[in-house]
């Protein structure tokens, strides 16, 4: 609860009404009523008490305000002793003054719709009180001292929490009207309360053993006492009125004098305001002239700046063209050198394989069946050793590739020679450790299991398809980042929103594919665990046997051809990297003739949900129909938006719009439907790190998708240096 409250100021209309009512009450010949209702008062002004005391007001109306208490600080309720009517309904009073009994002349008290929880004991001392309205408060009981109100004629207790009436209420013989909630009453019973005031009074008198008399017998003495007392007061007040009349005349004269002074002040103020308005007009005209001159000067400066920017832009384009030509020359030289190295390596490998085949043929002529089995195991171990060595050497190859890319322009020849020496060293070390690794693989079951797991990941078509898609998306993100950096360096903001939307869509697609890759690896590990549970404890070389079976397994395309799928259809799906749809085609026995009569919706019902694959299959079927046949295009294909591969001349930000698709969930664990990523327009290439400006960009920041930092600088970053978004995940890039 706050310690301090700011008082709500009344509105201007309420203040004017309060001032008007107070002035009217002070005029000569004003009546005995002081009405300051609906003035948004939070407390009664102290001037009201002095007016009531001096002018002997008999009626005070304070309803429809925001009063929380009747008496302000420093005021005494005895100043209101002449009041006969006090109206306080529709306020926020929580209690009445403890000495309210001093209002000896009070006849009507209205406190309806307030927040009263109890009444002070002095209320019951108001012997002349005839009307008491307590409706709409929070009263829970009525004390027995209510019977002392001998002149009370009207009492309203409705909309309260009172359920019992005191028996002393029967002593109020003058009560004519009594209002309460009869349904809530427990004493007297509701049946008695619903019959009216007379029934309630008769019931209470019977409870006290008193005789009931109607109120008309007691009203006449009350009215006579009231008239006598009023006459006596009038005689006493006649002498006082003359003295006060003189004081009021003096007050009126001073009031007129103040009014004239106020009018003179208002005339002077109006003249000052006119002078101020003239000064403002002159100031505004002078300000507009200055603004116009500044605007003209700014337009001249902008024209000069635009001309300067055009010349700079032309020079920049020339420099970029020269840089592009230099990069093309360097890349062509590097590719030629790499091709020469590959030719030399392939020739050496070919000669080595020829020699190994000759030695193997000579040995096979003299070996027995037992030696054949051992040799078979040795070959399997060699394959396992090669698989493990390839996976271990991958990190070394990636680091060597990064080192080659950093020093490619300045030290191309020297770096290639160094890398060749390193590869020779690796190959020599592999030849030396080959026999040791083979014997170790034959003895250690865990290494055999690791080799089988690596081969399983390599052979799994779904995992390979997801890896290829991730590589394509990484290359496309790098191209988008390079294009965005280039546009920023050229001060160009065209199509910036399209680039941001494409980069966001590719980032979401990359995250989804990485989740699918982890899910697929988890499924393969689960398969490995099931195989381990099925293996016998005394069976030797179990993982080597499984490795050999996986090596000897036929490719998926060959198995699908044997299952009845046409060879051309198998080749088409393999070209589109959609091998996971081959089991669906074989299960439903889909042929070229059947595809001619199918539509996109039919293929979607079969389980082929990717729109690009559907379009390619239908076009291929229509192109392979017999000559002279009418090529009908299904009506629903025309309505669909089919993504196509980007043309070589189209910019990357336009091609990505048609190729990005939302991935659909896999149909079965064995045949997941993964999204197809767009093919990059340019080669991946490494852009410069925007932090150190020395090495190439090697890390993708997610979720923004920017490729703008190297591995070392990315570890110290919390936000993306291009878009300032928070980094939630880092994906390291490895270039082949």
C-alpha cells in the first residue's frame, strides 16, 4: 500500500460551483440553505462552518462529493448547532463525529450510500431527530440505545448487514415508516417484517410486555414542542439580526470595491496578452524566414553531396571490378595447382593398388582355407582401420584447409609444398602404424564397434542426405552474409528486407535440419544398442561380422531395381537426392505409365510431400510418354507454386525465395522427409572476419544466420556484430 496519496484536485467547473454557492449564501436576503453538493470535495471547507455559525444556516447539503470525514482539522461541530437538516448521502464516509450529539436542533440526517460500519453513541442523544436514513452502508447491528430517539418518525435500514433488531426499538412510539431487508432478518421473523412497520412494532411490544399504541397519539406533543421552541428562538434572534445586517452592508461595499479592482486588473491583463500575441507573430515570421534560408542551404549541400557520392560510387565500381578480376585469376591458378597435385596422387595410388593386387594374387595361389579366413578377417580390420583413421584425420585436414585459405594469396606455392610434406608424413605414419592398428582392432571389441558405428553413419542415406542439405544451407548463409556486407560497404539499402527474410528462413531451416540430424544419429545409436543386446556373449568378432555384412549390402538403388522399380525412375530420384522415396515407389509399384495419370495430390497421398519432387516426377513422366500422345497438365499443378533451382545469372536473394520450403515431419522412422535446401549461386569461399579483419569467417551465429566471424573471435562474442541479436548457438564451418 503506498505511503502517500496525491489529492485529486476538483475540476474547474466544480470549483466555480463551490465559489458561486458560497457567494450566494453570503448575500443579503439569502435563505437558510447552504448547498455545496456535487463539487468533488474530499473534505468540507472550513469556511462552511463559519458561514453556518454566522448566518445561522438550518440546512446543509453535502451529497455527491468525495468526503471521507465530516470535520476538518481545527473545526468544532458545535458551530453547526443551528442545523435542522444534514444531507451527506453518496459520499465515502467511514464514520461520523463522536460528538454529533451536539447538533441539538437536527431533525433530518441522511447518510445513505456511504461506508459506515457503526454509529457513534452520541447519535442517540438527538432527541429532535425525526428522519434517519442509513440505507446502503456496512452496518451489522443496531444498538439498544436507539430507543432513546423519542421523536423519530422515519427510519431506513435497507441494504445493510443487519439481521436482528433490538427490542428497545419498541420504545420509539412515533415511528411511522420503517424500511429494512425483510428476507435477511432473523429477529423478528421475515414473516413479521414483510407485513410492515405496525406489525414489527406490535411484535416488539409483545416481546417486552408493553401495550402497542399507534404513532398518531404521540405525534401531537412532539409537534407542539417544536413550534414553541421556534417562537422563543425567533424573539432572541431579532436583536442580533440588526447588528449583523450592518456588518453585511459593510461587507457588500468592500465586495463591490474588490470587484472593480478585479475588472481593472483583467483589462490590464488583456492588453498585456495582446502585446504578447503580436510579439509571437513577429517571432514566428522571423523564425519561418530563418527556416527557409536554412532549407535552401541544405538543398544546395545535398545536391553537392549527391554529386560527390555518384563520383565515389563510380570509382568504387571500378575498384570492385579490378578486385573481382584479381580473385578470378588467383582462384584459377589455385585450381590448376590442386588438379596437378590430385593427378600425381591418383597416379601414385593407382601404381600402389596395382602392386598390391599382384602380390595378393600371388599369395592367394598358395594359401589354405584357414589362411583364407584369417586373411578375410585381416581385410575387414584394414577397412575398419581406414575408417577410423579417416575420421581421426578429418580434423587435421580441416585445420590444414583453414591454414591454406588464410595464406592462399601471399604464400600459395609455399603453403601447398608444406601441406604436401605434412600429408607425406601422415601417410608414412599411417603405413608404419598399419600393422599395429590391424592387430589392435582384431583384439579390441570397442574399436570394432566404433568402426561399425562410423560405417553405419556413412552408409545411412537419410543421414547423408541431411548432411548434404546442411552444407548447402551453410554455403547459402555465407553467400547472403557476404552480399549483405557488400551492400553495407557500398551504402546500398535496396532489397535489405528481402535479404533479412531469406536469412531468417534459412536459419530456421538449418536449426530444423540439425535437429533432424541429431534425431537420426540417436535412432542409429538405438539400433546399435539393440544389436548389442542381440549378440551372444561367447560369439567372437561379432562387430567385425556385422561390419562385413554392411559392406556387402547392396545399394538402395540396386535393391529397388530388383524389387521392380524402373531403372530410369531410380536414377531420377537419386539425381534429386530423394532416395528415401524409393521404398514408397516400390511398395505401391509406381511405374512411368501410372505417373502419367497421377496428380500432385495423388503423390502427396502416397507420401511424397515435397512439391519440387512432385513437379519433377510429373514432368519426367509427361516427357517420357509415347509419341503423338497428348500431354495433359493436371489442373491442381497450375495452381501450386513450384520452387525451381536458381539460374546462374539470377541474384541469390531472388532465387532463394522460390527454393526455401518448410520441412514436413517424417512419415516413418525409416523414410524421413527432409527439406531441400537451395543450391548456392556461388562457391562457398571464405569472407573476412568483421572483428579481427585477418582470417576468414568460420562460424554461423544462430538464430540470426550471419557468417561474419572466425573461430577465435566468436568465443568472445555474446551478440552478433552485424545485427546485434543475442547468440544462442554457434555452428563451425569446415571447407573441403
